[in-house]
C-alpha cells in the first residue's frame, strides 16, 4: 500500500469538502427537476463554454466569437426542448413541459452548418484564427451541446415515459442519479485505489497519475454499486424505466458496465485536450477539482453514451425507430 504525503492528504481534504458543497447545491436541483434542474444545466453550460473557449492560453479570441460560441452551444442544448413542445402543443406555452421537451436527443442540422461555416469563414479573414482553432471550437461546441442535452434527457425522459411530472418526484430522478453514481463512483474508486495501490501507469503521456490499479478499482466499485442501486429499485417495484425492471436485469448489467468505461474515456479525452494546450485544469472555480469541465468531463461522455443506449433499449434495439 502506498504511503500518502501531507500534500496528498491536503488535496484529498479539499476535494472532499468541495464535493460535499457541490452535492448540497446540485442534489435538490436533481430531485426537484423542472426549472431547478434546467437552471442548473444553464449555469453549468455557461461555465463549460467559457472554459473550453479559453483553454488555448496562447490565443485571444475576440468578443464576437465568445458570444457566438455561447449562443450556438445553448441553442444545441435547448433547441430540442422548443421543437418537441411546438410539435406537441404549438404556441400554447402554458402546456409546455420539460418531459415533452427532452423526450428525445437531437440537434439542429442548420445550427451545426451555421457554426461550421462561420468558424471556417473566420479562418479566411483572420490571420491568427486558423483551421485548428475552427476545428477545436466546432467539435467542442457540438459535443458540449449534445452531452448536456443528454443529461437533461436522462433527468426528464422518465417523466415522459411514466407520464408523471410532479414536484420532488424522486422516482423520475433515479435514472440520472444512477448515471451520476456510476460516473463519480468510477472517478472516486479510481482516485482512492490509485492513491493506495497504484503502481502501473495506464498512459503517462495523457494522464500521468492514472494507473491500471486505479482503473480496475474504479470500474469494480462503479459497476457493483450502481448495479445494486438500480436492481434494488427494480426489485422493490421502482424501476428507473419500465424496461429496466427485474425481468430485464441484463440491461442494468450492460449499463452498469458501460458507465465506468465511458467515464474513463471521457477523462482521457479531456486530459488529452488539456495536454495539447499545456494546461493543468480548464478552470479554478472548484477548489481541488479545477473547473466545471474538469468535474463533469466524465459525466458528459457517460450521459451521451447511456442516453443513446437507453433510446435503443426503449426501441428494442432498432436503428430505424
């Protein structure tokens, strides 16, 4: 077992305190849903946009680009909410609901085209804005938009499926809680197992501190505990979704195994971006954790993949539904 240094113990303490504060802020928003969770997602979207735009420290993008990137990213997240409600209720806004709005995941092709063409046009008339800048910003804009939309889908889709959206409806928040647990238990398990037993580096070039021991410990912790969470709910008559019941326990196994793997993938993807731009963290707002993107990078990738799998499961694995 590895011996922990004083600096490591201090860092661990800071991470735990920040995590407790985040849970105290975010948990009520997840449980209450509706505008509480939508507002939380908007705040997270703002910081995520700010952080990925400012990641290239050797660049100084103009004000127009900052505003354009924010607006377009928000449109990718919330456009489906407007579209689905317009299709269902027209302009009777009093009937609009988050359950209806986020009953699917989708993006505006027109919005993607506008973003792509604008960014690459800027490479023609701005000397210091090159193809690498346009490619990075376009990729992050689409990914962040679709991933945060997937988080909203995971929170509101159960309400749509059960046709029941009420204040503090804990039953409809369990799917997102399950994904959050699966993601952060993987991170926490990898962190503690890596500190205590880590010796063999996974990929020192991308993430110097990650070890195979931490990876295995994180996957095991996440898969077992998240499966137990979902299975116990289903066993007691409260499945996260109608098709995630005891009879379909193998669906729960699939999701519980996928989550820690995609959580690690997300961590590596964003670590690779940080290494490319020579930064340690995307931000400093969360003491001990870095920025918002540093904290939710794994959750974004996991939510996107789980949302896609959930849609396939709900449509009996049909690619055409």
